[in-house]
């Protein structure tokens, strides 16, 4: 309110001897001088302050998004009963810069030929041979203990030998998941990051 008032023109009334008679009031008439208090310096200061706050904040947010963490939303039912549609997740994009993905990690997969990101679980690592017998996963002919809840629908899948930097991913809802059983192993470059946290809904908040 103060700034608005200070920006109003200031009106000064002075008398000028012998001036022209504006109001027919005699030899001394009123002349009007109008001066406006400029708002330029004040406006530039506000803009400068905004730039000092907003630009670093945007740069920090971009840095976090590109290299540290990213939020995503679960779509579909392929990870039920552990993840459900519309749940919000936070992806850790930093830890895999210092270590390799591990078995049982829930990861976000970015396949170039697909428009959407996929959320899957790693079941086999580079150099391993994975197969499924009657719904049970075997790696290098040894049954893999899967202690998390998952679909136990019986089915078979022949052995798949993974190359260097190749990973085999599957959804926990095995009978309703588009995963490595259909599109094959994924490369390390396709793994965007590890699902680190479910933050929404708050009643189901959990770290993975």
C-alpha cells in the first residue's frame, strides 16, 4: 500500500506573481507543478531479489531431478500386491552410480521403444541363467528365495542366459505383468533408478 501511494503524482501549488489569471482571482494566480516519484529503482530491486531466490531454487530442483531423485506414479497392476496404481514413489538415482543393481531391487525401467516407465523387480543379474519351473524362479539351477508377496500361478519358462550388464526383471503380479519374459533382458542403461520410498498415500509410507 505504501509503494502504491508513493507512486502517485505529487501536486505542488505555488503562486506566481503577475502570472496569467487562470481563475480570475487577481494578479496572483495559481500554477500547478506535477512531479511523479519514480518506481524504477524499487522495481529493479524486487526483480533482482526474485532472481537471486528463484533461479538457484530452479537450478537445484533440476539438479536433483536429473542426478539424485525423481518422483513417479504407479500405473497398472503388475507389481501387486506390493505396489498399487496411483501410489507415489521416489526414485533413488544416485546409489547405482556407486554400486550395481542387486537382486530383489524394485527398479524403474526406461525402455526407448515404450512411452511409459515400467516398475519391476530384478530377479536375475548379469552372467546368470534364469528359468521358471512351475512358477518358481531358478537362477543357475538353484531356487531363488522370494520372501516378498508375489503371484504363485504355476507356469514354466525355459533357461535364459544373461549377458554382461543385462538384467532380468519381472513384476510381482507374475500373471499380469509385461516384463523380461516378453521383451527380454534389459540393459544397465535402461535402469533409471531404484524405488527408494513410497510417500503417498501417507498411510502406506514406507522405505524400500
